[in-house]
């Protein structure tokens, strides 16, 4: 399984991060311990939404979409 996830910063609730992983718990722990440069200064993080895909290419495609303007609008309204 491949997971596409959206994190919300607890220190700045308007800040979100979108990513993909095969191990959601381990990846969240890495974000929260400062192991990801892009998210280290806005932690701690919590999972807002995640979706599971059995097709890795489809997961990466959806992650890419969520990082676009229309994808961000979709996530804000629907996720």
C-alpha cells in the first residue's frame, strides 16, 4: 500500500504538508522529530487526511495533483 497524506501543523494550523509514503506511522514520526527539512520548523504535525492506494503510480499522481492550485482547493473543500 502507498499512502498519500496531508499533515496539519499544530503550531500554525494554516500550514499543511502533502506527501506519500508506504509507512504512515514512521513517516509522521520522522516529520515530528524534525527529520524532514521542509517541515522541521512548523512541527509538531498531525495527520489531517490520508488515502491508501494499491497502485504506486496512482498515489504519486494524486500527490502531484494535491500540490497544484486546483488540488489544494479540492483538498480544502473535500478533505
